[in-house]
C-alpha cells in the first residue's frame, strides 16, 4: 500500500519535468513500424530512452488508468530532451476506436505517422507471425498462437456467424484502413497524420525518409546514413507459403478492392494494391 502510494506521488510529478512525445508511429501491424522506429531513433535530432518501442499506454486499459504520469515515466526529462524529438511506435494504436480520443486528450494536436501495407499481404504476414508464436519463449505470445491454417482463419473471419475468436488476429478488419483513418480524422486534422506506403518504404527508403523528416521538420538523413540504414533489418522473417495460401491471397485481394478504393479517395492517392 505504501509502495503504491509512493509510486502515485512520483507519477504525479512527471508532467512537471518529464517531456511528452513529439510524435507517434501508430501502425499498421506488420508494415514496417519497427524498422521506421529504429531508423528514426538513430537520427541525431531524436532521443530515445525507453528500451522498447511502445509503452502499451493508450491501448491497454489498465495502463491508461494509471494516468498520464505513468505514461511520461517512459520519456526523457525536459532538460535532457532539449530540442530533440522523442516518440514511441505502437502498431496497435491504429485499430482501437477509443485510442484517438485518448491521444487527443493527453497529447493534444500531436503529429502521427501511419504505414499502410497491401491489406492482403499484411493479413498473411500477420497470420504467419501468430503461427510462429508457438515457439516463442514469452508465455503470453504462446497463448495467442494461431494454430489455424490461413484458409481457415480467413474463412472464419468472413463468416459473421462464426464463433471462432477474431481478436487479437482480425486479419481482415485491420486491413480496412479507411475506417481506422476516418476514426482518427474525427479528432485530428489530416495534415497532422502522415500516411506512408509500405511497398514504397521498402523500394525507395531515401524518398520515404525524406518525407518523414520534412513532416517532422528535422534535417534529412545524409546519403551515407541512408546507405547504412538499408543494411539494417528489423522484424523480418522468411516465411514459406503453404499449398492453397496463394489462392486465399488472391481472393483477399479481390475482397479488399472496394476498401482500397475508398482509401485512395480519402487520401487522394493511389497505391498499387
């Protein structure tokens, strides 16, 4: 009881001398969030003191109920930060409807970055990630392993009467980007949210990072830095497709066509999906 009281007193002081993040990377899952986080963490005008990319504050109710002070403990002091930028990256922030309001209330008109990936490919990559959790040393990750085939998982999500669990997988729902962005646009000016294309991120890193730096109003990475970053790989995996997966992927691409069209109209840009 005494320890908890001491913690609460300490947390209450953090808004006074701790810095808030300057921007957030909000998703999407399996779309290069980890890579972008690590690239930006190496920028000379950035400062990272937290050992992991995300705090699980806005998405986990128990953490959010601990208050803003608990959140700010993950960030550097205002003195140490100086004029540098600090941030976190959380792929889950894009999806939950309640998160944008929480961010707006606690952080105000903060800048955010979203990386979007072909939703069919994103779904397949996410499914393979959940499949591989079966061998993970983390008991929580092992618990949420998806033992279904890709075909079974997608069929069950498309079946509105299915009793199979969709969360935390939501392979289809997480790819309906227009819904998630519109949810953010209820609380934030679209100009405050930079939307990137994962495929371009992979094919033309220099161009995408220039856009990011311009958005954040920091100096661009040098050509030498870009060459070094290209050699760094994060959250990568070599997955082998199973028989029948390609057919499911093609069906998913067709399924997402109208969803993608709505996204293109919202962003006034067209991706090659």
